[in-house]
């Protein structure tokens, strides 16, 4: 599994992973936070889990889950740590 956590400007972060790892990331979200709320848009999917909002992008076979708040970044850091173990 290849996974990266990149810090963005402000309190944001991006959890980036290979397309083949999408089901593992979704499984980790479900295991830790239950079934996420999601809404499909034209260019992305809005997700909500763990009390935070996220954007899921999958462009050019480079999926990522983006948080724009410190709360969301904390959740992505926990997922990153859990997926790396």
C-alpha cells in the first residue's frame, strides 16, 4: 500500500493513495467512523465522517481525500497512521 499525507496551506491536508488502495481506505474510514455521508458532484465527492467534511478527488488515477480544517487533518493523520501499520 502506498499512502502519503501532505500538509496544505492553512489547516488543510491531503491523504493520497494508489487507486488499488481505495477500498482499503474506505474500509478504514468505515471501521473507525462508521458509514460516511457522501454526495456525488460532477468533479468530486463530498464526504462527511468523524464530524468533519472532506472532498474526495480521483483525477488521473491519483485519488486523494482532502481536509480543509484542523479537525479533518487530525482525522486524516489518524487514518494515515492506522493504514501505515
